[in-house]
C-alpha cells in the first residue's frame, strides 16, 4: 500500500479506536491519524508474531488488526498522559 493509503487506513482505524474507547484526549485529527497508522503497524506486527496474519490490504481482518493496535496505543497514551 502507498503512503496515502496508509494515512487513510490509519485515519479510519484511529477514529474507530476513539469511538470504541471515548475520552477527552488532546491532539485532534493529527494525533488520531498517527495513532491509527501506528496502531496498524503494531497490530500487524503482533498479529504476525501470534500467527493471526498481517495487514495485507483494505479488508476486514486488516481493519480489525489495525483498530486493536490503535486501541492498545490509545490505552498506553492515556496512561502516559495522566502522569
């Protein structure tokens, strides 16, 4: 996937993570996009290591993996920002 595809995919994954785990976080659209892109990478990396597959394009499995990764990163971000 190209960089534009990753940004769009990350934006959607970040919005889904924020929708599933709402809260008052700063950062807005840029943080949501970065969180989603990083979540896609983290989710893909963990998925490959655990044998679940990877992010291989725009499909439901890849989106689920990216959203789970983004949820994890959102959780970590909130833990760090509270301190």
